[in-house]
């Protein structure tokens, strides 16, 4: 399965934010949209990712004033990105190696979406369910050998 197929299952709704916005604004967007990450864009270029992990680190670091902290001071700069034609196994390896639960999917400089560990797990389950149905159907319709009794 390709990353582009995972995005097709998930949908391609994108949530981005500028690096000069506050963490309070980011948390509001993440909460309202029920998403775990925002892609940070500046002047049409991806410059980072903000996930709940970075938000928690900023809360710990910033204390009571965390909400006023700029996103650029908390975001993961230069995150690893996936390409749409990447195989799912390579995607999982990247996520584990770089400890990123969310990966932006880029086609050159164009953001196509974000895939999460949850999206990958869901795609694996759907793929296994499809293969399971196909195998059961194949076994059910197994052709008999000449001379075999039913």
C-alpha cells in the first residue's frame, strides 16, 4: 500500500499555521478540529510540525505563560516528510526511526496531507480485512480435483 492510498482512505483535509502565531491559537485549532498536529508554513514553505508532544514540552518549559509562546519556539523544525509514492513499510520505518507520530506528505513543495500512526494502523487493518475476505472467498470456491468427492 502506498502513502497516497492511505491519504485517499483518510481524506486530504489540511490544517496549517504560521510560525509567529501563539501556542494558545494552535491548541484552540487542534482542539476544535480534533487533530493531533498542525503543519507550520511560512511564505509558502513548510518549516515545521507542531504536535501535542511539542505543545506539552512548551507547557513544561513555559510554565504559566506557555500560551503566549510563539509556535516557532516550540515546533519541530524541518520534520521528515513522506512522499505520496512511498510504500507503507518505508513510511512506518521513517516514523519509528525519527520518532514522529505524524508525517507530512509532500510532493515537492506541495503539502498533500499528514499521516499519523493511527492512519497507518487503520490502513493495515483494512488491507488485512480485504485480504482475509479474498482468501475466504478463494477457499470457499476452491476448484475440485478430478475424481474428488464432495
